[in-house]
C-alpha cells in the first residue's frame, strides 16, 4: 500500500540522478515511493534521450525533472561525448536543487553525483543496479571498460553507502573496497502479486487456455541472449504446454510468426508493469533465459526471480548468478545445465508432475513471504537513510501482515 507523503520544511530532500527518462524505471520507482512513505521529498533528475516526456512532472508524489539530449542506447565509445553534455545539463539542475542526500542510480551517474555531494557537503549513495562495466562488454573498447572500473574502484571507497541488488554483487563490491554496502533486491510487493484463483482463471479463459494446461510465462526483452528460440521450439513439441510471452526486441517478428502458427504460443505484446503480476500469477511456471557467458550473468538477480517468488511460482532458469543459487538452495524450480530444447523439455516434464510443482511453488511462496519481498527492502532503506540523516525524523512504513505469517521453506 502506498501512503500519502507527509512533508514540511523539515522533511529531508533526496536528489536522485538517473540516465533514463523515468517512465518509470521499476526499481527507482519502488525506492522513491518508499522514501515518500518515510516522509522524504524526492526529486529525480533524469535524462530523456528520446525527448518524449514532459520536462517537469509529478508522478505519484515524486518530482521528476528531465534534461533533453537526443541519443540512443548502444552507441558505443561515442556515447562519452553525450554523457559529457548531459553531465553539464544535470549539474546545473542539481546545483540549484535543495537536497540532504544524493542518490546515484548506476555507475553512469556516480561521478556527477559524487561531485555534487562533495560540493554541497551531503552524503552520497551509489545504487548499483548491476555490474555496469560488465554490462558494456562488447559494446565499448576494453580500454574504456578498464577506465570505468578504475573510476568505480576509486568512488566506491568514498561514497557513504553502496546499495545493490544481490548478495553476490554486494560481496564483489566489498572485496573491491566498498566500506558500507547493503542489499536492496529487486524484490516485489506481495500486495501487488496477490490474486484470487478466480482472477487467475479469468486471465487464462480470456487467453483461451484450457484448465488442464500447464502455463509458462516469459515476459522479457525479446533478444537472442534471452534463450527464446529454444523455448519456442519446446512449446511446439509439448502439447500440454501453453506459453504466455511478452516484450519487444529483435526477435519480435519470430515470436509473432510462431504465435500465428501455434495457438498455444500467446504473444501479448509489450507488457506494462501493472500487467506483469497478473500474467505471472495466472501461470504455473516462470521461464528466465539469459546467456551464461555474458560477464554480467555471474551476478544475475533479475526481476523475474522476485516476481516468481512474490507470486509463488516455480522457475526454470540456467546455472548462473544469484538466481541459480536461490533456485538451487530453496528448491523452488529447475536449474538447466544448458539452454537447449532437450533440457528445457525435460524441466517442463518434471514440473508437470503436480506434486513436484506444488512443492516448488510452496518453497517459492515461503521465500517470497519470508525474506525476499519489498517490505524487507523498505526496512533496509529506512535503517540506512536514518543513519545518513541523524537529525531528521523519518516515518516507518506499515508492517506487511503477510510476512508475519510465513512458513519455513520445506516440503508439503
């Protein structure tokens, strides 16, 4: 539940820096709304590289101020020039803004935010959504990657707090010298993923799915590295499996073609944040594909993992990153030794057994309600912001009633 913010002149002001247009970014939105609940004022200075959104906007109580410079993702080394221009625009906006904390989202805002924090004498938070230099592998020159690693190494030793998405990535930063680091995962609100059986059946009926079918959901960027072609091949050969697939990307035409040929492949287009929970809860299995050879895979703790836990659904995924560790240790899904049609089909046959599926769903539900949900993240944010702002009184969010009644992970 989102509580209306309570502001007065003593309310601490949080300045967030972001290099997307906040339309909205799901993780940034969750953190910003949590800070509003604590009684903070939140202003986001965001880079709209598509020049499509309003310059000033109030979204759910969050003040959004956008700077405009037309560019595109994947530009490579030349993007440095665009960042230099954006930094100048953002610095002028940030310098005029009142703030008590500078909250930098990802490495590409950290140098600017660190500079602003030092000039203003305010604490600086580095919110590392991923291993940013690894994400750029193959897109920029290795020399630029090395420079970014050195910049990150220098700054993580000097920021007041480092927030990241998973324990593996937090340990990685700590080993490189981060002094204060905590995990605020991409965990989901249990309330958002609370659906009745009738609501789930209504979605399945709307899509023309028989009650006896096993429904797999895959909402993702439709790129080759998401291992979608292998998934589509399996669904073609599995008569009891229906696939709800959503997203945009290079493989969209292939997905559309497969859906036109096979009525059990249901392409639902781009899926907005409000609809992800509905499709996930109406499914039986969540599929997450990613190239294990991608350097960022070693830390992978994706949204799909936490959506599945919030909805209480088994996962099928690869053997990499934090997602692999969580699924293996909690026994809430099937780990694929490799992404090929044979292994994916084998995983689906395992989960088709209702006893196995119910046990995995139970374990996923327990983990989501007990440890990895947004109320836990709010507690971490509250504690850290209270530490950084000792002269301010923050309001604690209401406790999550479901988390008080979770059961230990186990077997039904």
